[in-house]
C-alpha cells in the first residue's frame, strides 16, 4: 500500500498510509492531516482511491 508523506515548512511530519478510507486535509482538528495555515480552509481537500488503482485529490468546495 502506498505511503503519502506531507512535509511541512515548520514542524514535524508523519507518514500517512493511504487505504480505502479518504484522507482529509484542512485546518479542522478532525482532519486526517490538520494544517496550521490561515490560507487553507477548514475542510480543504480529500485524497481518495479512484477505483483504478490510483488516487484522486478532490477539492471540498473550499474558498481558499
């Protein structure tokens, strides 16, 4: 299974294992990958399987 690693400008990063469940990214503390950046929306985007063995990044209708 592939690994996704977000490398922040500041702070530490942890590898995120991609699987059947979507990975959410945003300022919300409930996000799989919470961001500390006012330029990001609370629910910014989601990484999900595309059904063909790849991955899709989907905008969650964020304003930022």
